C-alpha cells in the first residue's frame, strides 16, 4: 500500500501525462496501476494538491497542477479566473462566499492564498464554493467591491 505522499506523487504523474477530466477517471487510472483508492480519498488529494481544472475547449476540462510564474502574474490570472468562472459573491459581516463553476473553486482559492493579503485571514474551497474570511467588516466590504470589479473585468 502506498503512503499518502507516494499516492499524491502518482496522481501528479498521471495528470502530467494524461488528460484526466473527473475524479472517477483518476480513480480508474490509479486502480489500473494497482493503487486501491476511493473517490473520497482522491477528492481530498485533489484539494490538498490544489489541482485545477483547465478548459480544453468544447466544454471539456482536465486536471492540472496550478502553474504560477510570479506574483506580478497572480493578479492578472485572478482577474481572468473571476471573469470566466466566478458566478456570484455574497458577504455577511467579515465573511464572503464566492460561487464558481463546478470544479474551479480550489484554483481561485489557491490564487487568493498565493497573494498573501493581510486583509484576508484565510480561505476554504470546495467544488464550487469558496469561503473567505476578511480581517474586519470594513475590509470585507472593500474585498467584496474589489471582487465584483474582478468579475466585470
């Protein structure tokens, strides 16, 4: 039986060489290599590895490792992701909820985390929802306005 690190390394190797669109496909690929794993485990691995689903055209996607070329590109990439994949943002006090297209929440949250902003305490991402905690109510309001602007381009 593989350790968690070994299994996650195998996942990275698989998505580097093959187009894998769903968690189910990734489970099948792992099992074909003799790695017995559940979809729930693969789901956790995808979140921990911060894999993103990249569009391939014609409504198809594939998993990939997030690629970053430096902080100067993070804001541009965040803007692109907000315009393409964020559907709605809501706020309650200092907490924001961002709704994305299915499978894109972890990629958007990863970019937010990479910015290491002082006004954001942290993020938690699911499949299509990101929970963002702002440091204060005032900062939450400002972040909401900024994110709405990102959505509009």
